[in-house]
C-alpha cells in the first residue's frame, strides 16, 4: 500500500496547512473487498479533512485500479475502473468553503485532549 489513504495523519497535516486538494498516488493491492477499502479510505480522508481527494491507483496484475475523485463531503464525483483510463471532474473551490462551514472538523479539533 502506498499513498496517504491508509495513513490519516499525513492527510491531516496537509489539512492543517489549509490544503484544498489532496492527491494520493497509490499501488493498492487487489484482494477480497480491497477496492471497497481503497475508496472508503479516500472518502474518509475527504470528509474528515474537508478537502477534495484525488486517488490515482495503478492498474494491472494484482492491483485494483478504481481511481477516484472525491469531494469534501465524501461524494465520488468521478471514478475509473480496473483498466487504465483518464478521469476528470470540475473542482469548485467554493464547495470547500461551504462544506467547512457545515462541517468544521479541522477548525474545531482539540489537540490538547489527545493522549
């Protein structure tokens, strides 16, 4: 596994630096429900950090493919399959501001309570 989808701390560091889009290049391995894990983790990174997430995953033997673009509410706005393909989506940066007003998870965090 590579990329930040399985490592939420890395995505959070970018969010704390006010990143709006997180690019996650990966070589996510195929396996029982692994495609679902890949997309679920990318959606989680988008939601918890209120940013767009672009997950670009390799295709081929032993790899899942399934690249996605996810909006800050965790909605998949573009996706690819198991074959090499180009995916595109319009990214509205105003959407980030609206989502962050509704879901201020980064702003309202309280690191003083962390153990």
